[in-house]
C-alpha cells in the first residue's frame, strides 16, 4: 500500500508542496503517528492472524479491513495510478473481510476421517 504514496511523490509539484507545508492540513507529530498506525495495520494483521483465537481473529480481520478501506478511499486522489492502487487494495480488503466473515469455526468442524 505504501507504493501508492511513493508513486504520488512523483507527481510534478507534490514533493515541493509537501516540503513547503502546503498539503491542505497542518502536519503534526500526532498526524504522522496516526498515519504510521494506519499504515502498519496490514503488517500487524499478518502476525495477529497467526496468534489470535478464532473469534478475535475473525473480528480483527473484519475491523482491520474496514479501517484500511476507509483509509485508502478517504486519503485517495483522482489520478489514474491511485485509482488503480485503490481498486486492487479495496478488492483485496473486501476478500479478506468476506473470508473472515465466512470463516468456519475450526472447533465446530468435525474431524471425520475418510
């Protein structure tokens, strides 16, 4: 997901505007921390999906997927490259949410041997 942001820096004038503080909002340490937390959600979910119990794992994936979609769509731009990145990211997040929603409880699945 960070590659969409890196590609955005290549838009003419974007990096200069950022360096001049002309990004539409005041960049504070709190804003940077919030962005850092949002950007780290996907990597943290890889770890959490391996250690959390079924019910918590399922809900963590659903909530993380929704938050990530809101972040991708809310922080987007109309440029074709970003629309492409956002489309792929949202489709993947929706797949994760759907999989988590439909994920059967492993304790309720019978262990019948064939």
